[in-house]
C-alpha cells in the first residue's frame, strides 16, 4: 500500500516539486496551502506523514504543531523550510533549497523512524 503524505506548503512552485518527485516515487499526496486547511483535512483523513512548511500565511508551522500536539494527532512531521529558526528538536528538518535525493532520504527516514 502506498504511503500517504499531507503536504502543507504555501508556495506553488515548491508544491509542484513535491508533487512531481513524491508521486513519481509511489507516494500518494494531499496538498494544502496552510496549517488551518491541514487541520480541517486531518479531521476526516489519515496520513502516514506530514511535510510542513514553517513560514506560511493564515497559520504558520509552529501554530500548526501546537494544535497537532494538543489534539494528540500521532502523525510524523517533517519540517521543510528555508528559514533559520529554532525548531522543536523532536521534528526532523529539511532545509530549502533541497535536492531530489535529500527530499527522498528525509521522507524515508522520517517514515521509518515513526514505525
């Protein structure tokens, strides 16, 4: 069965890269523009992984993580960002810009560490 990934990313070109790379490697994707949309989707759908942009309008990555932790949603999260910031240590970070191999390695490592 394919792993299903929720991508939370506000930049269209980055969403396109995720879609192109991850779908070509057998992952099923659901893509939203911000954390608020992601929380709505999580009410009705289950995912194996969340790829989360850190700096977004409407609801940023930090606020999204607080909501996910409060609701005890047990889905691994991979933070993907170009911003230099203090991230919660328990979440892996993929820095933008990233290569195809870095993306795939980060996704696979995050999925395998959550088993």
